[in-house]
């Protein structure tokens, strides 16, 4: 062990999300928010990213897990939220001697309005 961090990550499946269990299989969606439910971990920051339309490029925001004793917060994305038919999510961390636990995540979106 050379003391360097393991770059850990988890990638979700591609989602075509919809309210009330319905699926908007066609047309673009607007991704409005991503919320993460995670365990407290002192001085740990995780990266949360999303990739629209099966892209390999993620738009990433950071979330500090070291504030409070329970984390349930919206992830801030500096590039804002996007449009797409499908969305994939990635959680990553690459700092030595720091652990993290993601209990769940919630995504909010809506169909892209017609004419936009």
C-alpha cells in the first residue's frame, strides 16, 4: 500500500423517470433536482454527477458529508440541470482515509414543455 487513495465510484442504470410510476418514454425531460441521503462522515466530500442521453461525460456537483449528523440535501450543480431522454448518475470519492455511505438518492424532473 503506497498510501494513495482508491478512486471509488458507483454508477446507476439509465433512468427515464416519471411521476406516479408512469414513464415518459419519448421526448426530453427536464432534470430539476437531485437529493442525496447519506451518512455523516467528517471532512468527506463526495462528487455527484449526472450524464444525459447515455453520455460518458458527467456534470458534477460536490456534497459535504461532514456537516450535521445526518445528510439529506440537494446537490448543487454549477452548470445547472439539464435536458435529456435518459439520465445516469455517478457517485465518486478519491480521498485517502475517508469513507462515505450513500443510503439513497431522489431525482425530480418533468417533461420538457412543448415548444421549448
